[in-house]
């Protein structure tokens, strides 16, 4: 990293299940649900520039949440991100870039905002952009977060499952977030409410993966490829489910390996986003 830049690491985030909540104020909108933050994540570097440019893995991209974060901080910058997780496949890359940009830009431009203020900015930017509802607050917390109430830090309520786990994942393709959370969400909301109730009553990894798998099925989100992979893991006595929102299957322990897949391997991340 050069002397004129600041950076931050943000863990990837796999959502197992969620219930969307709309609100006129984007910092109060969001989702309830639960997921896993990952030791595989996104590193974001911010340096001053005459005009804002955003790069992901050395490719110039349009990333509305990042641009909204920089606008809120009243700066222009070159933002360069490197992702260890697949893009557009249910790993919270846009949320990671928004939060990483907020943390790094705050440091580089001496904005002197608190963690909660920066998380609120990044969360609101994601909601306004339609790219996510709960990744940012989960990534800021780390661990295995349970989002009991929606919104940014001033409104939400987070808990967690006190465990660390090996996580395997395979990605078969993308599912556009806007398509899923922008349509008829009645079945999704019902399934998400039931899944959260189950995990709150029994906050364990076993309960989480079961609730996630049932949610994916009852919300009508399973693709044939994902369904087959989850079944394959179950046939070798493993536990797997679908990442929200992507055509991605994740498993605890060695489930995917045991089923004959060649997965990426990481662990749940013990901390949240970290400025560097």
C-alpha cells in the first residue's frame, strides 16, 4: 500500500435466510436473518483522486454503493478492491466494498467518524442501491451473526451463534439481488420469519443450517443444480444449504469434499471489518 492510501479488510458474508423490511429511511430499512462471515473476504484500498474511480480485481466497474459512500463523506477517490470470494454469487461483495470504502476513506481523509456512523453510511448506501439489506451490519460484527431487527446500528439488534466453523463452498452462477428482493416476497417473508424463530430458539450451527435449507426450499429459491448439490452432501451425512442470493452451495465441515466436489475452503471470521 502506498503512503497516500488507506485500506480495510471486510469478511465475506453468506446469508442463510432473511426477511426484508422496507422503510422510507434507508438506514432503518434492512433485513432480519442469519449468516456466516468468512475468513475469505474483500480488501479495499482508498487513495485521493481528482474524480472517483472504482476497481474490482483490477477491472474498472460501476459500483453505486461505493459512490454513495464517497458522496456521503464528501470525497473523491480511487477505490481498488481485491475479492477472495466469488462476485455476484451470494458473498456480500458489494456490502464489503461499501463498508471497506467507508472505513478506509474515513481514515485517509480524516473524517473522524465513529464505527457506527460509518456502518450506517455503508448500510444506507447498499439499501439505496438495491444491492443488499443485511450484509454490511453482519460484516461489521463478524462471527455467525443473527440479525434480530433490521436497519443500521442505531436501530438494529444483533446476536450471534458462539461457534467457529470450517466452511466449504462451490459456486455455480449468479442470482441478481434486485430481482429476488424486488418482486413478490410473501413466501420469502413467511419462510424467513419461521427460520429466524427456529434459530433464536436454538442458536446452534445445526439449527442454522437446517433453517437455511428449509428457507431456501420454502421461499422457492432453489435451482436444480443447487438442490442436487445439497442432496449429494446429505447423502454423505453432511450439512449444506444455499447462499442468499447466489447459485452457491455452502457446507459446514467437509460436507462438499466428502460428496466429491472440489470446494473452496475457509472458516468463519472471528472479527468484523478491520481498517488497516
